[in-house]
C-alpha cells in the first residue's frame, strides 16, 4: 500500500477506534465535573487537565470526537447517496433528465454551504447530531452530483459499455454492472476530503453558536468554551489540534487515493 494512503488512513483509524472505544485511552466520565478544579492543568490521572467546568479534558475530547466523526459520517454518506442517484442518472441517461438535474444543481449551488447552514440552523430551537448532519447534506450535495455526473459520462463512453448497449443489455444493468464500478473512484476520493470539510464546518457552526447544543459534546463545543481562556489554560487547545490532525489526514487521504487511481499523478 502507498505510504500517502496508509499513513493518513492509520491516523483516521486510530481516531475512529478511540471514538468507538473511549476506554482505550481514558476511564474518566466526561459528565463527572468538579468546579473546584476548573481550568486546572495536567495532573496524575488527568493528563490533559480539566475543562472550564472542571471536567476531565481528555475524556471530553475523546467523547467529543465521537460526535464530530458521527456527523461527518452521516453527512458524507447522505451526500454520496444523493450524488449516486442524481449524478449517475443525469450522466448516464442524458437528455431532459440531465437538463433538469443540471439546472437544479446550478441553482442550488448559488447557496453557499456555510451560509445556508447558518440560516437554517439559527431558525431551529433544537439542534442535535441528526439535524446538523441533515442540514449539511441539504446544502452540500451539488459538488458531488456534478463530479459523479462527469465521471459517469466518461465511463459510459468506453468501448465495452457501448458494446454492452449494442448487445441489448438493459440500461439499468449497464449502469450498475459496467459504468458505476469505474465511476466511483473520483467520488470516493472527493468524499474523503469533503468529510474533513464537514468536520471543520460543524466546529465552525458550533463555535459561532448555531451548531450543536449542550449537553452534546463536540470539538466545536469545547473550542467555544475555551475561546477566552487559552492564555490562562493553554491545554484547552487540544481539541483544535485533534481537529486539525483529522481534517489534514482526510485531505491527505483524498490526495493519496486520487494519485493511486491515476498513475500519471503518482
């Protein structure tokens, strides 16, 4: 396996394992807090010190990673499904179907992802993990649909696809068996980078006060609490470092997958 794929993949795997099994790195309860220890630095049994509310900061950071990664997984999965449906149909069948999908995509692209999410979420009273993920899907699908449409059009022009059509194979069978397997690589590569974007956007939304609400823990929520206290308690920067590491790994993984799929780039 290429190192530019293996290294970021290992980093991401480590974060996923920690998010799924927090006991691997901490046995503390993030809900068990002591205000008397507010902003205390690292201590025996508490390697990252304590939060603003006197909670174990390692435990909070670990459990917050679960929330941030879950939103990324839900958002990317939903966006990929929309892209597979609309982009594949538009690129393969063409004609009026392609025209309708393309024009609707062009119109929806005019709404920036971050701005649209801020407007919608600020109007909602309850903002949980599912709500934030759904809003990010609603405003984030156009780029993937365009990419999938172009990939399907390119794959559909190959000789073996033309031959399958000439032999009388059903269009749906040609699309599923011959076109999609060769049109998925660009989409999956982009999805990796998009997951990093989603994590950053979720943190931004929460940081500005329109994202996740307490008691839900996320990296954005921890950064919101720490915004005016970093000079007093430098250890509160840890969630930001974790966020940067995960986002960077996702972007590097996307680049590695793209280079692996295209030998000319590698």
